[in-house]
C-alpha cells in the first residue's frame, strides 16, 4: 500500500497532474495522443460514469467507472474502457485510483471536458450491477478467501451482460 501511495504522490509531483493517453481503450471519447488533466479525488467524489486514472501495478490506466461497491471496510470500483467489450470489467481497489480526468486536450490543441454519457436509467442499472457484483464479491471472499481466481471476473462478465 505504501508503494502505491508513493507512485500516486510521484504521479502528481512528476507529471503535475497531466498524462499523455496512448491507448485505444477509450475511443471514441479520448483518442491516442490526448493530454489528460487529472485531479486527485477521494472515492466519495468519484461516480459511475467518471473517467479515472488508476495504477494497475505496471502502468497507469485510463478507464471509465461502471460500478462502485463496498465489501467489508474496502471500497472497490468496477472499470472498463469505452472501446472494450463488457467482458473486460475489472475490479480496482480505491487505493489504486490516482485521480479523475477533468480535462483533455487533443494534439491539435482542442480542449474538451470528457462528459459522463451515462443516462439516468443507465446509472440505475449500473448501480444495481454494482450491488449484485458486490454481493458476489463478498460471497467469493466468504467461500474462497482473498485468493485471486477467475470466479469474480466470470461472475462480473455474466452479470454485466444481463444489466448493461
């Protein structure tokens, strides 16, 4: 946990809250080459539909939050890229979140604010998804402990296909 906090601090000190986006996972909203302005936000200030930067241990990743739940004393986010299929829903602990993308600038110099495209109905469906996913995550921890396995990911993909 300390190591990750050091990476988060280093991100804001070295990058001044800015990062170049190089992937294709957020197409068509954010294109490769965009410079993103990131603001440090607590988990209470991140909502379903927000675009966040998180640390997966190897690199910083930019994806949209599609769910949020609490299991025990921990807060988790469900995230995926806009360009990724529903099968790629991942779980991110709150301490892995670096910040929220508040502005993007294209390589042509056009500045825009990534909007939250999820409708009110969609948010209700995603909140229900978060609740069911949180329940499944708790059951997984009850039966399998904290071991990493594919159970949660498979259940998440199945639930996501039903609700999204």
